[in-house]
C-alpha cells in the first residue's frame, strides 16, 4: 500500500465542500421528487415514528428509511426540515465518496491519478446534479460503491494472501455498507457488490464455491439489520407494506408493476451514460480511435485478445472494469430505467478516464479543464437553477393557500389517479407540513379541496351533491402536475357527513 497525500485529500474535500454546501438551500423545491422524500423525514419528526411514518393523506414511504433517517437526524439538530437539511445527506455522501475514491486509488495506484479520478467523477453532470438533490440516489451510490471498494480490499488481500485481520476488516466494512444500502433502497445494494466481487474472483480463477460461500455469507450478514426494519415495518403496515415491497423490488425488476415507472428501452443507457459523463465524454470520444486501433492489432480472434488482456491486467484495473460492466448490464435488464441508477459505475469509469486523460493531455490543461467544469457546474446549480426555477416552485401557492384556508380542513382531488402510484401535490403538502388529506378519506362537513382546474368537471360529475365554490387563487402551474392549480370550498350534503 502506498502513502496518501494528505494535502491532495484536503484540497479535494475543500473544493467539493465549497462547491456544494453553501448552495444547498438556495433553490426552493421545484420538482415533486425532492419534497416527496423530504416529507417522509418531516413526518418522522412530527409523528415520532421512525419506522413507517404516513404522509400525503396516509401513504407509506416507497423506499426504506436510511436516507430519511439521515435527513431527520440533521434536521432535528438544525431545528426542522428545510431545503438545506434535506439535501445535505446527498452532498455529504458525495464528498465522502470522492474522498474514499481518492484514498482507494491513491493507495493502490498513485496520488495524482487518484486525485484526478475523484475530481473527474465529482465533475460529471450526473454526479454533480445528484449531490444537490434531496433524492436517495447519491446515498445509495455511496453505499454500493463503498461496499465494492471494501470487497476489492477483501478479494485482493485474499489473492495476495495478506493478513487475516486486514481481510476481516474489509469484509465487515463491506457488510456494513451493503446493510446501509439495503436500508436505503433494497437488495440491489447487496446484489451489485457481491456480483462484482464474484465475477472478479472468477476471472482470477479462484475457487468458485469458496468465493460463493464467502460472498453468500456476506450477503446474509448484510441483511440482518434491514430484516429487523422490515419486520418492524410489517408490524405497522401489514400486507399493504409487503405488497409495496414486492412491487418496488421484484415487480419493478421484472417489469410487472401495476403502473408504468420510468420505462425505457435497451438503448436508454447508451445515451444517458455519455450524457451523464459530460464534459468528460468529449475527450473520451476523441480517444475511441486509439481503442479501435488497439483492437485491430494482432491476428488472434478478438475474444482471445480480450482474454489475454484481461489476464495481463492488474487486479485494480480489472476490478474497475468489472464493477462498471456489472452495474451497466444489471440496470439494462429492468424496464424501469433512470440515468441516476447507473451512478455506481461512475467512480470506476472515472479511474479509466483519468488514466486516458493523463496520457492525452498535459497537467496544466487538465487543471484548467477541471477548474472550468467545477466552476460552471457550481454557477449552474448554485445560482442559475435557483433563479430560473424560483417561479416554478409551488412555495408561493402554498403560502397563499395557507392564508385562505387558515385552520380549516384541506384535501386534494385528482381525476383518474393511478392505483399504486397516486398523484399528490407533493410540494404544496411539504410546505404546508403534511396537512393536505386526500378527498377519498373521511372529511368534515365543510372545508377546502385542491385540484387541477382541468379536473373540476370530473369532480362535479363524481360528486354531484357536493356544493363546490371556486376560490380566487393567483394562477400558477404546479411544478408537480404541470397543470393550473385550483382551490375550492366545498359543503358536503348532510347524508354524507362523517358521523
């Protein structure tokens, strides 16, 4: 193992902290994804239920709670959930992941390559954007990549017959990271690291059954903590909770969900990966000519040349390739696809990008390119995005609704709601501290109902006896539904009043 350059590590952490932390609370929530996650932490603190809190009119959270625990913990210290505290776990895990990536490659390669790897990874569009978002993806990526890095340490020590204490330490660290990943989004955080380490050991001609036994045990150990939460959550949520778990983990992977969710074809990641890697996609495309020339060398069949190259490569280089390929192939299988899903491959791709960049460009050029990329992204996400989305957010509408409704009952209605994936005014509900119920629930004789103005006709048709009066509300297109929001006062007929 090589020594770590502490100066490089401090520079890396300092740059990333300055590029993210001061700007996290500048932009209001302007998409439904962020308040949908933030409100779970909000209700954890309000209800005192950190296992399975209900929000948005009684809905369960769609994902396990580790990410929401992080938000709730920070928010309890800072005095409540807000945009900054809700985004902080993503920014922090992004910084920690880049620091871990630097340490990993610095110890096994060299400090210059490691620093470039971490900075390239941090300055890709997809990773930078995720560091600013109140979404589970960055925390999940930290857990998955952390487990992969720890399992490499275990596997490499095993291959080189290193000290047992070192092997056990890496092994237990991998178990912990997979446990936290499973508590963030489910079993995928166990499958990907174990699959990567297993294929790596197989390519290094290790005993298949021995490797499977070790990795199988790691997988089982990593499921202990999540199993405790799943059991506690089942005690509260019952069969409804089990059905949600099945749909989010099994049905999503098999493409059998009761509703369409981010469905895209096999081509999707072949487009999203180059887009997510920007701006570093551009020099890589230029470098493809070198790869083509390299692949045409020799008279042996291509597969033989690739196999010989695999055998000749270092453990570090091979593992970095295997990790990236495993993530990419795995996420190509399900119909449900998003660009952020493949983020665990970015640190490993960044390593190979860094090696190519060092060969192709001078150190001075790379410093300018990195500084420009980080500066542009910081300006974009710290200044331009907040300014351009200020009018898009539903915050002002939420405040207007609060003034009009006062302490009276408030509900929401949506025509043709999708079963299993109901629509809500997530942003308004978050800014109103989860006080918006759903129309289908029991309600008092009078109150207010929010709906898209395009749904007014359907509401009147379904509720012919309800007296509905539209309230004057400044016109605004919801950032959640992309429809004009309407506020109405209703009076229920005596026959339907709650007794």
